[in-house]
C-alpha cells in the first residue's frame, strides 16, 4: 500500500472539523486547533477520528493549545484505545486563508518529533487542506522527511454545528491578548493576492491586518522560491516590491533580504519564520503585532 492510501477520515468527522473552523471564524474571525487520533485498522490503513478542541488561545493568524490539555487528551485516548501504534494528529484551521504550512506551523510540527512519525492537518473554510506525514526515524535511522499527501474523505455531506459545539468553543477558546493599547490609525492598500499587483485598490485596513497580509505574502514568495518556481533574482525582486509598497504606505516595518547563494538562502529559509524576515521601526508596535494578529480590530501608533 502506498503512503498516499494509508490515511482516511469519515465524512462525519471531516465536517466536524469544518464546523469548528466555521464557529471560530463566525464568532471571532480566528483560527482554531485541536487533536485527533489516527488508529490503525485491520486493512493496514489509519482512520482519523476522536476530534476534539482543547483549551487554547487564538488569533486570526495563530492558535496555541494548552500543554496540560494536550497531555490530558493523549492520556485519555491512550487508555481508551490501548494501541501502541496509535498516533495523534495536530489539526488547525486557516479560515478564509489558503491551506499552507506557515513558519509557526512548521515549528509546531517539529515539536511533535518522535521515534517514528507524526501527523498534521490544516484546513480552511473552502474545504481545502494539507495533510502531512513527518517521518522522523525509520529502522533507527534519523530520516526527518516530510510528505504532504492526500487524505481520503469517505463520502460527503454538510457542515453541522451543534449547540454543544458552540458552548465548548466559548468555554475553551480565548483570544490572544495584546500588551500595548494603541490609538486608532488606518492605512490603505489592497487585500491578499493583490498585495503586489493590485495594491492601488484602496481598502481601509489597520496595521495589524497589514502585518498579517505581509506575513502571508512572504510565506507565499518563500514557498515559490524554495520549490524552484522562481530564481534568486526574482525572489529578491519580489521582496523589494513588498518594501516599496510598505514604504509608500508608510508602514512601520519592512522586509529583510536574505543574502547568499541560492542554496544558502534556501537553507536559511528552512529554519526561519516569516516574522523573522521583518524588521520594525518601533519595538512596542513590534511586540503588539507579534502578540495579537487580530484582524478587524483597530490598532495603530
């Protein structure tokens, strides 16, 4: 059996994930995360189930599970299934954004390193997803290879949101808090996918949303470069375009260009978060932006 055929989820559980993502977006415009189990079956495949959200802090661009809640979940299902080959799946939503692995996601995936393999899933409200199998060791050898593969979704139905789900969401999910309170200030530029080519479209957005969109744009440009879709010169040109827009809009941050050969830049990006490629004019604003990421709330200088 090929790796891409090994993992599946029922329609009921797939739409339970979509239900949680919908609640988080509708209530707070936030991401949300949780855990699942991946239990081996007699046919050799793994079924993903036991979907739960746990105590967590969320924003529009980040989600962080409580460590004690994670430990309790793992103990609960280890005792329930009593299967030493069972795995846990870290899942989270990207609401209206694309399904992709951000720098923060990569760090979370690396935190699940173990003696065999780990699993991660990111979904969005368009039912797009990325499902990753990270192999850390095989026959005792440190492999550390990551594979984004299809996840079989058995049948399809509709998203169902229950009152119990809404109650659990309000009990377990809180917004990330900002340390610095700032007065209202607006800036104007285009939405994501128009950040470079269509930025002349005027939308009244705040600095936090601008910062989030910049992170998304850097992630996209980095991915294209690492995958070989663009060369080093074009990669640097795209980042310079971003800086020109940031300067035009008088935003308090800019993008750092990583120098070196193509391979040296790729190696650097593999261990660097997008936020590390941004330099800030003001440390207090930097702290606020990195802590909150909340879209639709007006922050400024």
